[in-house]
C-alpha cells in the first residue's frame, strides 16, 4: 500500500494543483530534458494551477537545468533521490497525469504500466510500442516533439475532466495480458 503522505503538502503545492509526474531514474534517455524544454514553451498562466514533479535520481545537469527553469517559471519541483516502493506508490496514486517521455518507444515502461493499472492520464511519446499499447486508451495525449509535448500538457490541462470521464479501461484484462506469465509464454 502507498505510504501515508500527501504529495501536495510535502512539496508545498496548492491542494487543488494539477500534478504532472515524471518519476524514475531521470536522465536524457527518459526524455527528462525534453520536459524541461517544453516547460519553456508553456504560457506563464499554466503554472497558476499546474505543477510538474520530478521524482527520482537525476543527472546533475538535469537537476541544475530544472532549478534554473523553475526560478523563472515556478512550475517544477524536484525530489532528487530514489524513493522506496511505498512512497513511489503514493506519488503514482496522487499524481494527476504521468509524463512517460522515454526516447525509446519500443521498450516497455514500468511507469506506463503503473499508470494504466491506475487509470491515470498519460502524456506519452508517439510511436512504436507506446502507440500500440495506448491506441484505445482515452486518457492519453501523444507527442512527437518538444513543441507538441508543451501542447499536450496544455491540452490535458484544458480537457482533463473529459479525458477522465472517457477512460474505459479494463485494468484486470490489461494485467492479465501483460503479466510475467504471459511474457514467459511468449518466449
């Protein structure tokens, strides 16, 4: 079960803040720098009701750039450390949208699977495995460039209520189809 923490209180965010979460081992291959570049393209009013949490061990350059962007935008908070399983689960449960920005769209993403199992809104890079897996999921916005990542973030902010209502996803079937046993059977 998730730890009994309130991520908004922990990071001193407004209780009604819409939280975009980027979590894991954060580095270039995870598209972390793309998120920072997209933040530069967001309108200033975006930070009034939205916030981006970077949670996980970050490359030093990534952490520095996030800090620099945040001094101008006040939209990013970093927790530059690995978190335990219960804390990880608390972030996933309480975040509103997961940023799955991995550069390799052919690789499986554990974060993506966690998001689907929890019926979370997702912003994901378009193509390959991600596009195939998420093709019928109504809670996703795809991007294929830094500009379209910023546009996806604004789209999700604007359309979040409609997107959440339209999520019709069979979590049990997804878990069954993507279980370790199913993977073993394929091999």
